[in-house]
C-alpha cells in the first residue's frame, strides 16, 4: 500500500495557507449534527475538544483520570517554544523549522514541521488570552529563555511549571465548553478498542473504570490524543497511568504504527533507588550548566564517600571525551556515555540487579566559584526536590543522576491532515509520529500538543466531515457488536487467567521493561535486539498463563486495568525491537552500536530516509515475519540540507 | 543504603459510597519497607503482597507521582498528605517515619467528596466549580498578540502564585467545615488578578461561589488549616481577596440582557 502524506507542494511558506484555502467547510447549521469523539484531555485532546466544540460540533471527550486537569502534559517543566522573535535575536519561523528538522536528525516530514513553526506564534497569543501566567519582564512584556542548546531565546515559561499552566489553560477552556453543553466529558473511562466499519473509524469501546461497564460510543470522527508509550519500559518519567492501549488497539484495527523505535531518553533523572521504584523523576537539564559529571576511575571507589576520592581518581568522562562541549553535550550523547561508564562497572549509588546505575553531578566547584547562595538562587527548587526524594543534600554531597525514558517520537502514522490511514481516525500530540523525527528538541512537546489541538484539528476534521458525511453506523451494526464482544471477551479472559495465576501484573511489567530497556533503550545492537525478540514472546506467553489478578471485571479493579495495558505493551515492545533491528542505521535517539563514529550516530540516508509504518497482520498469512508488515513513506528534504551532526 | 522499617499500618477500607467502611490492620504486610520508597511506593509494596495473599489491594488515586497532577491525596495520621510541609503524598518518603511507627491511613473526608472505594474519592465537585466560571472566554484564533497588553511582572507573579494550585483537595480535607474556599479562591484570584480576566470578573466570582455552595462545601471560618495542608503553600490571603471581589460583585453586577434573536 502506498503511503501518501497528502502534504501540499510548492513553496513551503504558503503550504498551510493554501491548504486551508482548499479545505472543504461544513455549514455552521450542519456542524451540530456531527459528533466527534476525543480520547485524552492533555494539551492536544483538551485544546482540540474545546476548539471543535466552539466551532459547533458535538464533542464527547474521555480521560482515564478523575479529571481532565490531570493529564500528563501537566508535568512538563521547562517551557514552550514559539518563533515570536520577541527578543530580536534573529529567530524566525524558518529558524525554528530548521532547528526542528535538524534536531530530529532528518527523519521528520518537512511540511508538517514548517506548519508547526508557523502556528507556534498563535499558540502563545491564545494561551495569554486564556490567562496563562507566563513569566514577564519588569516592563510587562513576555520573558523568554534559551533552552536545550538553542542559539536563540524562544522558550516561553511559567516558572518550572509551564506544562501545568498550559494544561490548566486548556482545561479551563474545555470546562467552559462543558458548561455550555457542547462537550460531554467522561472521566475515569478508558478506551479499549476502536470501531471500524467500511474502512472508516466509527467509534470506540470504553471500559468505565469505576463500574467496569464496557460500552460502545459512536461518532462521525475519532481523535486519539492519548500521549506516548514510554511506560513500555516500566520505569519512565511518565505518569503511572500513561499507556498505549488506545493507539495500540487502533493499530490492531488497521492504523499503521510509525517509527516505534524512536524513543527519547532524558539524561538528568534521579536514579532508581530500589526494585520497588515505581517511576523516575526528571530534573531540569539546566543543572548541567554548573554541575560537573563524573564517576570514579577505579571500581573499588564506587562505594566510597565521593568527597574522599582525590581529583586524580575522578573520571570527568564528558569533559575528557568532548572538550569543546563538555557537560553540555546533547541529551542523547550525554545519556549514552552515562550508560557506557555504568556498564563498565564505574557507576555509583545502590546496586540493583548487580549494577550500580548512577553518575555524579557535582556542584562543589560551582559553589566554590560562585558561592552557595548563587547556586541556590539558580537551582534551589531542584535541589529541594532532589533532597525530598533521595534524602541527600546536594549542596554537600554530589547529586546522583541517570538517564530515563521520557518521550516517544514514534506513534500512529498520520498524513498532513493528522489523519491515520483509517479515514476518520485522527491522531494528535505525542500519540502521533509526525513532527519530531528521530529526536525531539526541548520545549517542543507542549508546542506540538497545542498546535494540533487549537490550530490544526479544527480545520482538518471539518475537511474530512464535509466529504465523508454522516456515519450510518448504528448500535446494532455488526462492527459495533463484534468489537464490543471482542473487548468483553478479552477482559473476561484476563480475569479467568488471573484467578489461577501466581505472579502480579507489576512483576511482569517490570520484567518486560527491563528487557526492552536493556536491548532497545539507549543503545541497541542486532544481537541484543534479536535476543529480546526471542524473549518477549516467551514472557508474554507466561503472562497469559500465570498472571494473577484479584477481583472481578464488573467493578473498580486496578489490577485488571494494569493487566490490559501491560498485555498491549508486550506487543508494542516487540514491534519496537523489530523496528530497531530493521532500521539498520543510527539516527537521533535510535543509536545502533554497529553504526557509530566514536559514540555518534552514523545515518544511512540512502536506505533509511523514510518513515517505517507498520501494519498489524495478526497471525494471518500476510505476515512475512511475525505479526507485522512494513510500509514506507519516503522523506525528501527540499529546504534543510541533510548534514551529519558533529560535536567534536 | 538499604535501611528498612516495619510499620503498624491501619488502612480505611470501604467498598463504595454507601458502605460504612472500617480500618483494617495490615501491619503484617508493612514490614521491611525501604526508607527510600515514597509513601505510594510503600502502598504499592503492601498491595503486591495483598494480591499474592489473595486479598483485594487497597484502592488509592495517583498518577504523575511527581507532585504536580494533584490526583493523589491521603490523610495520614490525621494530616492531609501526611506530616511533611509543602509535600504531596507521592513526594512523601518513608524516611519521614520511624521503625515501628503506627500509621492511620484514610481518604479525604467531606460530604462533597463521596468515597468511591477505600482511599479514592470523587472530586468532580471541583470540576463543576471551575465549569461555573473558572475560565476566560477566548476562542482559538481570536486572540490579539501576546504582547499587546503588558502585564506588570508583580501581577503576573501574583497570578502565578495562585495558579499553582493542583486541585488535590487537601484544603477541603483539612478544613473543619470541609470548605473548598482556598481551592476556589486560588482560581478566582489567578484570573481576577490578570487584565485578561477583568471582563468576566464579577460574573465569575458570583457563579463559582454559588456553585461551591450547591456542592455542599462549608463556609470559611478562618481556621487557616487549608494553608497549612496545601502542598503548594497557597496563601489564605486569596480567600480574603475573593471575599472582597464577592462583596463588590454582589453590589454592582448586572447580568447582560438576554436578547432573543438578532438585531437585524
């Protein structure tokens, strides 16, 4: 099957304008006849649902949390990029576009990225109008900072809680549309399947997380804005409830899954303290501006009091290997080097499964140079957070850090209209694959979520509905009854196995996560990936034989919820490894040890300048190898010249 | 590094809103707990042991586990979010407790927050208070340039102080009247402080206060326990500001005339 991006051609600066001019419109009186389902109430889903409702569509929104205000967009700290050039430092839409394409290591679609940079400026206007209290200068104008190595100051922020303030802005907007009766919101309700009839998305099946009731909801279009799949690793910076079930179930109903192996690691997270650890906490990367990263040179020093280790026995590996950039090396390289020294047995902190996974981030020199007060002014809140979690005082003892998964660039494949290959199924925000290529830049996730929700979905969905018309699917349609029955059977089966099983869901999830982290995490190689591809199905079979679940399906049952999500993570994890194996190159966050030059990625543009979009084939005869078949969308770069990154 | 403690653990178990509920002693499952674990990780460990012993795990709400989503909230020994100041339950760590310490773990208790199960309560009343007026009406696409209205830094910072509320409900759990005044005042204060929020100021204040009453939350009688329990340290001065805005709005607000049909 040919994958068409449906992106306009011609000058890139006017593609979105021309596309909007060509778009079919729905008559205002007809809009209320159309129903749209939006799953997820984060930045993309919340803003999308509210904006569609304002246009006059009937919207039904869903979230698994107890309120739309809890979605994990809330946890983003740093900021949101926009090409406003308020600082007059040479920023422009073109420069933001250029940085994003290059940062994504030439694996994103140029047309989408350009549009993202264009609408970024409208996002800030909209958010200020909604009352988002962005940081200001004394004159009352908006403040900006430089973020993630960008050469211009284009990041808008609200203290260290930018995600929270933007999400609460979108939530307040959504709340107004709920009060006006334009949106019906179902909380504590999880999507567990997609209804497809005549090759069109016609609705979803949900499970009410309080009553356990499984029901179908029909609509003329479905939007998935359900976030990323970082929790496949068990430990990540995602919220505990984040999961891939909505996108994975849509994938199993025919939606292609693009670039699943593109997952991003953040270098400065608080390391795991024990096997009971439930999540990892990210700390702002800005810490690397003043902290020096090191490990002991000798293994026997790894358990010693760091203060007693003399200077000559400390290995400042980033400064030694990369003297030009030192501790400020980009996220991916800093992360891999930390893994590398820990693999060599030089890590510090608690030993878990035989390895110490932590490196020092030491502020002693900075405190000596600038004084304790100056460091407290810069990083006080981060130091407090670190102390609250670890019980150690970073003013006296070096911090311990280790990389953790925090974002997934891969996701469901979408065209320029954010529509998947199933007509009527739209995917927005982190759940789609579209804008970040193989690596996302800092402060760009919030930008994409709101761009999709506020400024793209409202246009492209109208265009689809104007052409597709009203859905004729009814509650008694075969597609509805079959999908409903299959979902019910799936959960009943889990309960049946669960009554006899002997191992907890978390136990399986931790094992799966470790497997994928070890073989498809920061660094990958063919033999590791092949070994994971052998072990995951075995573990999955054990899961379906031996998982233990208490309680029944017809009630609030957290173990059952987790089991349903972990079951899907098993299949997704396997596809990630397969994708990582077949992408026989290194690019962005996909680092293949067999394609490197001194720790840096070596791309193969001749063979891999494409999006790998995977089709689910079940166990059917179409499957060449396992459950999936690969399709490709070729990527061409007309505006940003392909080049190799170099930091030496 | 691997210090562990044993705890005497009593947890409130309640099947649903109409079940009377009671404390259960889970001390046998609360032994050998790492002091580096967070309070929710401690409950995870207890739950995993309960499941393996064929017992129903304890239901509690949680999500981000980094103190910002506001979904977690447990009363520990009578204090919402436990003994540590300015800390959500998910950020509270077990090193706060002594070996052998007795823990009484309960849900938020307020008539407007019915118990769903065990430690999980229904806080949708908060959403309805926001729906009543906790927003600025601004459609996507209609906004003027973000720098068109300069906002003095002091005002922006003040608005941010209020906007930092995570909507967890600890203020209600701490209040002897089960009042949600601090939650409501934080949102009213955030929006009423900003120039963008002025157009709907009076209407917002009146509507949110009225909804607060309809939901069955009590009135504020200045105990300040909400401020003490607030994980984001939101000041009670916002309640005073809200009351001032309420008084003014009650005296002066005139609803817009409702016209049927257009002018044409």
